[in-house]
C-alpha cells in the first residue's frame, strides 16, 4: 500500500507547525516530515503528533549562520558548528519522537578534506543518534537548485555510507533531485535499495504537485513497493496554488 507523508516545509506553510500537522491528518496523510522546526517548542509539536497519531519521519540539521550556508557537515574547519547542529537536531528529534535526522552537507567542492570532514561528522551523528534510536539520512541534492552542494549523486552517497559503516545511516532518495542530476530513477533505486531509508517526490522540472512533468509516479511508486520498499513517500513539493487546492494528485494512486 502506498503511504504518503506531508512535508510541512512546503505544505501548509501559512499555519503554525502544530496546526499544519493537524491539517495533514485531516487531509488523510499517513505521516509528516519537516525541515527546520526549531522555533516551535518541542512539547507543542509533540502534542500535535500525539493528538493526531501521525509519525514524524524526520527533520533537518540547521543550514548554518553564514550567508550561503546550506548545511555544515562537509565543510572543513567548521566541525564544531556542524556537531552543534547535529546535537541540536538529534535532541529535538528525540524530544518529539522523530524517526530520523537529515544531516545537511553544505556547499563545498569535492576534495579529500571535505570528504574527511563529511565522513567524520556523519560518524559522530550516527553515534549520537543511535543512542536515541534515531536514524541519520543523507540526501543527494541537485546543482540547479543548490549550486555547489557537496552531495549530488546517489552513488556518491553510497560510497559515503560504505566509508562510515554505520547501520543507521541511509540515503534519502529524492526523485526530484535525482532525476535532475542523473535520471534512470528506477534502476538507480533498485541498485541501492538496501541503502535507501526514505523516498521523496515532486514534479520535474516544476517541483509542483507530482501529477505533471516528466516522471510517471503512478507507475514508479508501485514498482518501488514491488522492489521491497516499505516506507513512506514524502510529498516534498511546492503547491501550484494553495496546499488544499492541489491535493487532487493523490487520486491517481487510489
């Protein structure tokens, strides 16, 4: 059965995060996920999750404080900031009962120094998170939306996971980003199935509701289930109009 998670970084952004959780539940989503919830007291978010019974699948580490920051984990010389962001994210995830933390790598050219910083910071994140029963996700992000992002290819993510060697480190397989950077989504998904912890969807190239564009999600997602994926599909798209007005895309999967 296809199960969908509402990404509240893009959906119902006019509402407070707890109220967005409630709206996602009312709209029939099976789970929620978010980007940076830190302005919301953890107790308020946890109360909304408990009220609705929706699981919170994950949240992101902070982007960083400097102009242009989009994560810190792969930036040599900023390990102290990266680990503080990891500590904060894991503590918040534990407080609200989230399942995973996406550790953002940041904008930096590939180099031995960046690779070492990334691997060492991820090893730290995996150790801290494992003590709380939380997973760590890394996400290849396309260079059109985020020029210079360190992690941009699925195979690169697989190499990082092999180097770190932690059981709770997985790939966030974002169909939007991967289609833009590499394409061949199904074969790439099958080749890395054992390493994939979460799947996200949005139309390409618009990043709108997944009922337009060049990816046939109505065939792709059921095939992913057939290949053994048992998780949720994260709806991480920017609505063409309002969130509620665009929810008709789910009828494709009924």
